[in-house]
């Protein structure tokens, strides 16, 4: 079941809340900072123990790691790293003088795998929740703060991935873990009324 909530994710008594972390996983701004403050210093200690896959990287972009929630009402924190949104414009086509047509061509966005990386955040977080027996999970709007992902585009990806996950887990034949999680509640925890409206539009 999918729900939309407006509020502070650190207050939710769910099995897992998802943190929009950074690769080093030692706290930061936005929701990451709020989660670390609410969970207490034990969360930092637990994150320190997550092995680095390369210097300064505990969780590569698109992947997810799990820790206890410590002082949070949530049992677990699933840390995932969303992509930084880097839309660039297409080259304007050599040294031709800038006319109306070239200016329009320049506005065509070129991404660097951000949609796939963001989708992977949702898929990997849900898979980790499932492996750990979670029946409820709350997501913030990953990448849409400091990382600059356009909110509507990010929400479309989030809704698509969650709906696909829930459809797959309810239709899976009698695999024990899937059965146990067939009724996972997925909450989109929006900080702003604008985010709520975006999700409501997509889910109606
Ligand atoms: P990112 O670096 O992935 O963009 P941010 O933390 O900057 O992460 O923002 C991600 C989203 O989390 C934004 O929509 C922001 O408004 C929201 N957010 C910030 N604090 C909280 C909180 N305490 N609870 C829920 N959402 C939050």
C-alpha cells in the first residue's frame, strides 16, 4: 500500500526510513543531517563501521546500506545516495551565429544516467528493506534538495519504481520472503505541500 505523508521523516514509527545520504555516509545537510541529529551519535558510529568500497565511498550512488535507527522511532535507516542532477545543454552546433533555432537546440537537456541512478536508489532500498523483514518504509524525496533533481521528474521515477516493486512482490509465487512482505506499506514522506501535490497528482 502506498501513502503520502507531509512531515518530518525522523518522527515516523516505521520499520525503515530512507536517508538521502552522500557517498561517505557520515552525515550532511538536509534530511541526512536531520536523521543523524535525531538518531544520535550512535548512527555516526554505525556508519563509520560500514566498509568503504573505495576511499571516501561507503555507498556508491544508486546503492543502499542499512543501519539500526538508534534513537529514532524507526527500527532501521536505509542510506541511499541519489544522483546529483547535472543537466547540461546540447552543444549549439559550431560557430553558426546564434539564431532562434540554435537557441532552442541549446535547451535540450542531456543527463548523465541520473534517472537510472535514482531508480536504483528506490529499487535497492526496497530490496534491502525486504531482506530485513520490513513491513513499512518511508522515503524522502531523494535528490530533490541539495542534489537539484526536478521534483516532478524525481517523483515519477519514485512512484514507478515503488509500484513495480509492490506489483512484483504481491504476484510472486510463495517465496517466503516475498510472502512476508507482500503487504509492505510504502510512505512518501514529503517535507513541503508542493511535494505532496506532486505525489497526489501521480497517484490518483
Ligand atoms: P539530496 O541531497 O538527496 O537532494 P536533501 O536532504 O537536500 O537531499 O533533500 C531531499 C528531500 O528531503 C527534499 O525534498 C527536502 O525538502 C527533504 N527533507 C529535508 N529534511 C527532511 C525531513 N526532516 N523529513 C523529510 N524530508 C526532508
